[in-house]
């Protein structure tokens, strides 16, 4: 489990490094701003279910901290979940979660980008930022 | 003349039965249970003076409800992973020191409910109920599994099926509502309530079945009580000869209707409620919630409520209301003789602990006691066993060390508590020290 986490963490770091080498990722100061804005959104909309430690609620609400899928490269999946909510019973790292999640399609592209960037870079998580453009692209396909 | 003879016979039978049951729940037998002593740290629990606790088991896979046989063996319903293919464990203590050293199992399904009555053990998955015949040593007889109830709704929300029997051959099963408040879109901000709520036809209530009939489903049972969002803890009160249940109250008042409710309203207003049920009762879900501060049934915002309008004229009142979201997962009326007199006939309630109170601090994660006489509470609730969670204000559902979820009474009057976070089983005893 731990090894898997470390491994996926390394993969993310590696791919982040490769990306920034390839096409000059957004400056670090913008990520910081996005994280701070995302933190405020998290406190308002996400905290009650996903909790202040990002641990979720066993059996009910999915954990975000330490969850492989949250720091994975498939950002479109995370964007879709925020837009459409969740009503399936899902497996995350060997445990099952089945509570209903509210859709948040009323949030702006930048807000979704910020909250996901925060979630991917808070607690023990460390992963690349999500941009408003990425949210916009997924929103276009999800409608 | 015949009548007098009949009454005499009845009197004899009743006397015999009473003395028998007095034996079964009588004082601690010397030798066997006399050797049971609390752990040095009372297994980490904070208890009233004179009580002690020991760890009976640890690391089980999400143990939910538990039952103790008349011989003192502990039966545990697992809801995590099957243990060597088994979903019900029997923990047997060969040495009599209260630390079981022999584990066997049966049943190839996970679930929550388990109870023992009249020589049978009953256990549930999330859609079925089985029973097993016990031999005179309290062991499950191989091949005796019978499916008595099948086809109950399981939509992965409030899916656990708790079970209890009365003294007339009936079994009661909770069928939780697969919804928070019967909105057109579950847990979506501003979504209206469905009228009438169609969920109540097959869930959101207690169903009564025969304890000895095979393969019963909805058509064979009776919807005994309705308007109950989700019951996990339930017990039969022998003094009142009545079913008592603990309802998990609704979530998300603030996030679904921010115009009418604050975070604090959500954390405090929709009580966790205990009901004494008669056949045909309606407890009011989803149309109302119960405000524990004002003791009023309030119209739910999905049905036109605004935090001020009352509702539920045809709904029963609770026997007791508890703070919101603490998640009562087990109820047990204490009939043993080990604990001091004030506990006799009173209610123990295991509160699994809250999550929906956030961002306010979490509550619960303890076992509560309420004094009762003849099926009526005679005093306020008090915390009986605490120290399960350990984290103080930093507490979250994930970091809680333990979460109480099941209760059982041993033949000597010990109180057993299960925890589905780390899989610990506690045994609380009275030592007077």
C-alpha cells in the first residue's frame, strides 16, 4: 500500500518534471494562489463530507488525502466527478464508499480548477495543478 | 372448574419460566467468569467508578452487531472482509479468563444484524436474513442454515439490516431509506421532496416477519412502522413488551438549503431520536425532522419548511431526542444483574460518532446510558463509556481510534461493545472497585 503510494507519487513527480521541462508549466506563484483560492472553496463546499483531514468517512464518503485516484494523472476523471457528482458505490485503495455526492456544475471553471489543485496539493498529496482550460475541455464533453 | 385448573397450570408454568430465566441471568458463577478481570488500563476506556473493561478481541474485519450465547460465547457479524470465507465468527473462551482463544465461523456473507433467541441465531446480509440452530452447548449445528427473509432493498445507502425478535415468534428488520430526505435528486442543493415519498413503500421503516418461515419477502411481511429514515440500533423492551428503535436523523440542512439554515443549524437541529413503536406508527421521515432544543417536529425544507414551520401532525413523538448526527448504531435494554440497580431495565446506546456536524467539532463516539422503568425513560442520558476515539477537537471519522457500533449482554451481565474501525471487542464488567 505504502509502496504503491510512494511509487505513484514518484510517477506524478516525474511526469510533472517532464511536463515542466517540455512546455514551461505555470509559474509556482500561480499554483500557490490557486491552492489558496481552492482552500476557501473546500472549506465552504467539501469539508462536511470529505472532512478537514481529507479523510472522508469510512464506508460513506471517499477519502481525498492519500487516495491514489486523487493524485493520479487522470485529471479529467476528477473534473467529471466535481461536475456530475457521484451516486455509484466505488472502490478506492481496497475500501468501498457509497454515499451520494452533490454535483457542482454551477461552479466556474476556475473554481473547479482551484479546488482540485488544492485537493491534489494539500495534506500528504503532491500532484500537478488543474487548469481552468482543462476543466472547460471536460465540461464541453460532459454536457 | 376447568378454568381454575387452567389458571393454576399457567401460574405453575410462569413460575417455572421466571425461575429459569433468573438462573440464566443470575449472579456471576464462581470459577469460570470469576476469573475475568479488567485490563490494567481498562482497555483504554473511561468508565463510571466501579466498572472495568477488558479487550476481548482486536483486528476483526469491521465487526458490526454482536450477540452472546447463554453459554457465554461471543458471536460477531463481520461487515468488512470475510474471515477465512466466514461472515459470522464464534469466539470461545476455553480458559474462562474472558480472553477467547478459539475462533470458528460460518455464513459466507457480510452484513450487520445478529441476535440469539430461543435456541436459534439470526444473522443478516444487506438483503437477507438467515437463522441457525444452536445445540445445547450453544454451537451452531452444521448444515442448519435457513434463509428466512430474502429480496430486501439494498441500494448502498442505509443498507444494513438490523434484526430483533419479540416474544411471540416475530422478527423485526430495519429497511433503511436509500436517500437522505427523499429529494427528487438525492443530496442536491435545493432539490424538492417527492410527494408522496415513494421510498416508503419498500424502505424507510421496520418490517415484521415470522421468525420460523423460510424465504419470506415483502409480500409475506408487514410494514410494522414507517417514516424512519435509517434505524441501525433496535431492541425489544420486555417490560413494555414493545419495539424500540434509534433513528439516524437527516443530514445536510445547511448545504442543501443555505437560505434557511447555518452550519450550526445543520450540526444541531435534526436530532437523533429513540422511538417506542406500536404497529402502524409513522415517525414522520422525510416530511419532518425533530428539533431537540425546542422538542418540536419541524417541516423539512424539501417539503416547504423554512426552519420555523412545524409539521408532522400524524407522526409520533420520540421517547428521547439526542444531539444531531451522533449515529446511534446499537440499542440494548439491560436485564442483567451484574451492574448496580440503577442500570436494570435501562437503555445503553452505542453512538458510532458524527461526520455531518463538520465544520463544527464532531460528537458521539461513546456509549450512553438512559435510566428506564416500564418502557419509559426516568432520567436524562449520560455518557457511560468514553475514550474510544481519543482525538479531542482534532477528531475526524478517519482518525478516530475506535467507533462503537454493537452491544450485547453476557449471561453474567457483562456488557460487550464492538468497534468497526479497528475491529476491537470490549467487555465491560462491574467490580465495585
